[in-house]
C-alpha cells in the first residue's frame, strides 16, 4: 500500500475538522447538522452548508476538545457510527461523557503524556495554556501528525491560549514548530446598535470605538497568539461560524475568513494565512511542498442562504438601529410558571453567595461610593423581565453583599437603576428559568437576550460572573438537564 501523501484537513464549518491520511480518519468537534444549540434554540452554521454524513469518509475516532455547545452537539454525534470511540480530555465534565455514553459511544479520557494513534495518525491532546480564561480552561488542544514524521505537524488551538506544555517542548527542541497552526477567531463582533454579550449600558461606554475592528482581530490572532509558535509556515482561520437566534443583522462581522486571510497575507510576510470555507480541504504534505486546497464533494454550500444573510447584514450596516432584546426561549406553558417561580426562588440565595467569589463580587465589595455618594450594601440589581403573569413588568432584586442575599426592591426605570447600582443584570424571567429547566445554557442566554452594565474592566462584568457560576464546569447538574432533554428528543433515555 502506498504511503499517504500527507494529512488532509477538511473544514466543515465553525470549528469542526475532518482529518484523514487517506487510510484513517478522525473527526474533531463534530457539528454536522445545519445548526446547533440546546433545547429549541438553534445557532445556524455560517456560512451555511449541508454535510452528507453518508458520503463523508467515516471517522475511526472522534475527538471532543471541550464541552461548550458549539463543539459538543448530541444530535450531530447521533449521526455517527457507534463503532468510533470518542476521546476527550481529563477535565471534561462527567455529565458530558455520561451523555455521550448514553448515545452508545465508548468514551476515553486521555492526557498529554501519551499520544493516541488512529492508524498512522498520531494525536496529542495538550491542556490549555495557563493564561486561558476560566470558562475555556478545560479545552484540549490537538497536535496532529503522521506517526514517525516531524516538521509537518498541525497544531489546532481551539478556544484557548497555546498550551504551556506544548510551548516548553518547542523551546527545548523536543518538537519542531508546527507546519500549520489552526487559530480560532472568537471575536463575535456585532455592529454598533446590535446586542452583544460585552455591551456595557453605562453612558459613554458603548460606542463604535468600543467595538473590535478587523485590524485588532488580525493582530490578536496572528501576532499575539502565534508569538510562541515562531517558525510556523501556514495558519488557518476558523471560528465565528454561526449566527445567533433571530439575529437582526445576519452573521457576525469579521466572520469572512477568506477575506481576513487575504488581508493578512497582504499585510505581513511571516506565514501564509488560509481562510477555508465549509468543504475546503487543506492538504499538508509530508515533504517540503506547499499546502494545497481542494473541495470535499460531500459538503455542499448554500449560496442562496448565504447571500440572503449577507444582504441582511448590509441593510443593518447601512442604517444601524438600536436592537431591543426579546426572550430567546419559548414562552413557558401556564402550568409550568409555578415550577419556574419555585426554581428561580430556590436559585437566588445560591446566586447571591456565589457572586461574592467572582470578579464582579470582588470589585463590588471594594467600592464605597458611586454616582450619588456612599453606597449601601446593595451593589448590583437583577432585573427579571416579564415575570409570570405580569408581561411588560419587571421584578427587581438588589444584591446585598452584607448577606449575601437578594432584597426585593421597587422597580425603577433602567436609567434610575444605572444611577443607583454600579452593576446591573437584565434578563428575561423565562430565559433565566430555562437555565434551571434544562432548556437553555448560559451561553445561549447571554449571547441572545442579556443586557447589563458594570464599572471596572471587561472581565468585571456580570457576564463573566454568570459564566463562572452557571457554566458546565460549575453547574454540571444544569448541563445534564439540557443533555437529558436532547437525548429524549433523539428517542433515548434521559440521564438518571
């Protein structure tokens, strides 16, 4: 049998990669459906495409880099043969591996000390770099190569800073710099006026200059991020490959990786940048030749849907308008309102305690004066919109750090609340309750309907406090409820 010509990496959209040497095949973070999400929420893959899973060369193994919903999708896994083992990192939440096992897969946890072999494909799963933000620290970063070769490695950075262990091995000469580095563009930048998770409603802190530009994104991705990988010859951009539910502005800005790559190649000479579109295949040769591009016949782009979405974006950019949020989860049936109220009431004391240990809590406890003088113990207001049976109204709770506890307070206008509290969270009651009913995850809600304000730096925002408190790493019980609902929808038994 002839030796393989090299590694072929087919981009399936967002951050899904199909990797083969012509004999063996590995699938990384498979999102194979047109959209992903928890419950009834759907984040459509961008650019839109369909994947013919019957025509796709079947994977001999699946790699799950981490548990976030844009990488871990039970309906997509359900399209695959159960004969393919699933490999993931040591720290992936047990609720995730339990859900995968409930589908009928065999799951293996592997660390960075022993590479795994799928035929002649060798994969080492490196832990995320120490500087990685907390909600991505469980990420495993694959280093892919053909066994017995060196100099043509592929490093896939996924959503984390480059692994310190990998950098150490590069520094001491144990490994050569990768031939190809795959870098994730997670800027998710929205036009001015649109809803974004990092918007700050404090006056003067949300304007055009507070939004990332393409120049900043390119510098962060290609100069700052790749500094430890000095000597890399080729870079592939991915990420930003979805649109939020009911987005009025179409896809994220700067999600056109082909255009970003073209600009990057004109602006620098350190490496060649590739901007693959769904279905594009990059072949990394075993020798000195260039990386070549072709297209997989089993991935079909949808140019009509793409053109329609881009037209929506252009209309919004021509006349930006302030987007008003709406609940992203379906309205709760009347018989569930009482349960939802009980779940939220039970959750508030826990939320009050856990906020103390976040950056929001640390800053809130260290300030003593705000716009109108000395502060009381009330430092943050939680505004629950459209509470049960009271559409168009707001339930307001002030976070008292002396408790810590929540005190029900009179609802004022948003402007008055901003003036009274240095931190604020606005969230629809049904979206908040859906977290505890297993119908949404915190990433869905914050990315779709959350609004808020804060003093301090970006990471002092209540957004990141909510990520810390309700992410799968901290609340696997909530994640398990979502997975159970997905399993039931697929005709499986729920997680016990």
